[in-house]
């Protein structure tokens, strides 16, 4: 973990109504794919009960109008295919049309081969994260925190007897967390490398912190506290992020940047909505991107005519591009009761703060996105619920016959071929 603490305002207590609102927001979350109830893992430190966002969709068949289906099939047929040079393989869970849980779907965009794999064997439950990258490894909830090479070769390795983990700032390492019971409950954390080697010395997380943690960053460990998301380094106090966001308003986090919503309000889809009736979701007036090293905060207002940015949660999508220059996010379209969204992409360093709509990206809650590990290709759900690709720098688009993207987790890794 690299230490570069920015000079932010000190941690301040949240108002009681803020905590109540957050509890209600969590209560409205949809938990696991396929309508299967998740197992909520709770950890208590100094009387604080851990809560966390879950996997808020249940993949179902398309309910589109037949004419729309025909138009979507035509659009996929007439678009060029996703180019093999994208050098990307998607690991999607759960496979089998999103029925919980079992196998993962492996879509090699370089070869066009779509297969299913029993590895990684992800456990049923409402964990966060379920699956994350750590260098050339994938870490997942299995028999404890478990790892397998990102090309899914070799045997899985159990990293530790805990189901709580988070990517570390150092590539190829991962944080593990465990609740220790005794005279008082403590949270302990240490890092390991899936490739092998000695673990780091364990440290005790500070009072007021609880699980799940988000990830290691270049300015400390990003975790939850009773007052909002915060950064922490051993021996120092928790430092709240600006606006003290809740974990449920997260979009994505890397070792350098954290993206989250502010001025968020909770909404519920209509009871007769075609997709996700009576589903709770947030819409945020602003999307903030924080550079954790410099403390620079960039804010993107919701696109005109939309109802606000919709957080998809940490560790479930790739919203920030691999080079940290761009971010993709969905905004809710009106009427809000239908639970429909559209995808936009923004250049983080651009002074215009302009959100560019992604071609043919209308979708239902909660569609997933992923950036190619190299280059500037954005992968997302296009017409006909097929996988589309958009190269931001050139404006090129491509389409695949792969059904997409109503999965709990969507991770892009380098392809072995191509």
C-alpha cells in the first residue's frame, strides 16, 4: 500500500437522518441474480453493523416488442463484428442466461469463441466483491478467498480462510480481511500475492471501519466507515472522501481514482415495469471523480434530460478505463418508473465536463460495462441485448452475437490469442 495522504477536511459525524436514509436505501436493493436470496455477511466493530450493496438484478428474457427485436437483429447483422485486435476476453457470471449460479461464461473476443467454465467456481451469496482482478489473477469467493490465473488455466489457490477481500494498490496483490472475536470484535487485514510468497504482517482496522472494504489505493485503503467512504493508512485516522459518499453510490475505483455519485435520491420502478418491477435504485445529480493522490475532484453533472447518474456499485463493472483517462456511466432516462438507462462516456481531464452518449446503448437496470484491458474499446449492452463495442477515440462500433449484459459480474482480461 502506497502512502500519499492528501490534505482533506477531517472526518465529521453524519446526521442521524443520513444514516436512516442510507439504511432504507440498502433495504431496497435487489440482492442476487435469478431471484435467489443472498446471504448477507455482517461484521461488527464497536457496535457498528456492516451493511453493503448487493447484486441488484435478476436477468430475464427480453420483453421487447417484436418489431424492436427484428430491428435489433438487423442492426447486429449489419454492423461489423468486434475486431479481434481488441485482444480481450470477458469473464461473465453467472452463465446460462443469468440463472443463478454455477458456471461462468468466457467470451474470447479475439477468436470469437464462447464457452462455459466451472472455474472460477464462485460461491452463492451476497458478497462484495464476488470476483476481482489482481494483476494476472482473478480472485473470487470460493472455498475462502480463492484465486485462479486470469486465463483460467491451472488449479485454483485458496489465499485465506475468509470471504472478504479487496484488490491492493500494488498489482498482483490482494487484501484479505477477517473478523476476530475476543474481549472485543476486531477487524484484521493483510495482503497476499496469488502467485505465492509470504503474506504481509496483519494490521487492525480502526474503530468505525467495517466490511466490505473497497480496495487499496495509492493513498491508503478505501473502506467503509459509519460516516461514509474513507481512506486509511496504518497509524493514521480515517479520512472521509469529499461529500462522505455511501458505498451504494459508488461507480468504480482504481489505485488512483475513485468515482462516486453525490446528491443522490432513491427511486423505485413501477410495479408493472417490463424489467425489474418494484426495484430500488439511486439517481445522482453529480458524478464525482477523485484523484486520491492530489486530492483533485472533478464533477460531471447528469446529462440534460436525464434523471441522474445510476451507480452500478464498486467491484461489479469496469467504469474507469485502464489508463484512467475516461469513465463510462449510465444515466436514468424518463419516465423513471420504467427503469431504463443510457450509457455516456466522459474524458476525466476534459475541461468541458461533456458527457458523450454511447451509440445504441439504451438498456434496462442494471446493465454492465467493461473497458478493454488495452486500447480504448468500451464493451456494453447494445440493441437486442447483444454485446457491442465502441472505440471512443475513433467512433468505431462493432457488435457480437453474444447475449449481454445482465450478469452480476463482468470482468475484461487480456486474451491468450489475438
